[in-house]
C-alpha cells in the first residue's frame, strides 16, 4: 500500500512556456510573430511563455497548427506543470498539518504498513501527511474532522474514561474498513447467524491456526464481515460491532491472548449485531467486565456468557468441583475448550485469576486469513 502512495515525483517541473520558447527559438519565431500567427494579443503569449497563463485546449490546437506539435503534447505539459504546482501547495499545507498528524500513533502505523518506515524527523513527518490523508480517504485534516466527528456521534464506549484517543481509535476503525472492503459476504440473515452460534462455539476446541479462517467463513455465510486488526496503542478496544455499507462488521483487535477473552469478545460483538441499533458503533473492552454502566453493554455481556455457557449448565458450573478433570468433563459436554469453563468460573468469582486452573486456558494469536 505504501509503495502505491509514494511514486517518483521530480523536484521541479518547468512551465510549458519554457518548451514553447525553445521551439520558437529553433524556428526563429519571435513572440510578436507567434501572437500574429495565433491571432492572440502579444501580452497573452508573453504570459504563456512566463508560465503565468495556462495553455487551454483551444490554445493547444492553435499551437498544433502553427508549430506542428500535437495538442496532446501541450496539454500533457500543462497538466503536469499544474499538478506540480498543486503538489507544491500541498507540501506547504503538509507543514501546517503536522499538529494533526502528531495526534496519531505514527510508529504503530509504520509497523502496520499504513505509513512508510523511517526516522521521525520533522521533514519525514511532513511527508506522512499525504499518505495518511489517502489512508483515511479525506482531502484534508478538516475533511477528517468532518467525517470522523460524524462517526464519533455514533460511538458507544464501553469504557468512556479510557477510550478517549479519537485519533488512534479512528485509525484502527479505518484499518477495519479497508479490510472489510476486500471481503464478499452473503446477504445478512439474523436467524441463520443465531442458528450458527453453537457451531461457532465448538471452534474453540480447534487448533488456533484453524480458527480464524473457519470463523471468517462461517460469518461470511450468514452475511457478517469479520476482520482481525492488530490493536493500536491508546485505543483500549478489544472489539467493535458496527454496520458498514449495509452489512454488520465485527472487528477484533486480538487484545488479550487468552482464549476465553477472545471468544467472549467475539460473542459480545455478535450480541450487539443481533440486538442493538445499526447506527451505533460499539467500542468494547473485554477487560471492562461487569463494570460497564451501559444497558446495551450489559445485555451483550449476558448474551456472550449465555452462548459460552448455556443456561442448562449454569447450576452445574456453580457447584463444580474445582479440579482439572471436572472442568475438562464439563467443557466436553458443552462443546468448548476447557479454558472457557475456567474463564466462566473466574467471571462468576468462583476462583481467582491466580488459581492453578488458569493453566487450562490457551494463550494464542489468531492470524488474519489472507483475503483473495
């Protein structure tokens, strides 16, 4: 992506009037004579030669007749020169945009390939303004402010006191938008999504390397876009549920490597998709637990907990012998990884997070599947 944004651009492009002057010299034509041949005022020719006046389509055709040089040549020279001037103005604007740029986690965006590698000198940072604007799909910092102010109005923060770094959060969300654009999914079917939940839950028993690919496939089959985007510092977001272009999007940051946290986060976002307003952008933090005040967050928490531990097993969990064999036996009957049962024991405060049963949890990273 970075290579596509950083194309070779010359340090300086001369105005097409200089080429015109060279051709006039070769042919022994003065500005006054060219003006007569073109039927134009001498001042107009002087301004074209000096780069102060553009070569229009009509002028290009007239030069073609007089100098036998194709109109497309003059129009291409003019276009290239005007683009050069525009880029010079943009570079100047880039210097004034540095305060906007510095809001973002630049080093992390470099590591993700959003921005190119390099030492963060002032001049290098100035060169980052253009690719960052392109990344967000906006023309200027004002455009970013307008676009993402509107999006912020839809934010539903699980931890408002922590999720305050709007620049980092919007960068992370944008990475998810770009990944989502690569996916093709079926039409959304809420009933089919609910019917898939037990099968999705059984994936927790599979090797970590297989989970991401299969979970993405199952979500796609019911019209849900699932993307994995590495966490950015300052976001405090383990997952988000939102609707994008008429499709539900679940974006997971892989914060917290324990498998029970991952699965709770995933089903929490599914709960938002099934139960809550489509216009909202739910920014969730799995570490917030039961401390959230939002009714919607509490409902999504209950939904995730009930998917992972169906109601018929709740009483058994509360009276479960705190041994590895008992945990494994219950996990097998539910159809989940034993680490999820341990997580539920901790969630219901039957054991501490330092309890020896924590060893039954898996700690893994799920590699994002390659988009085709």
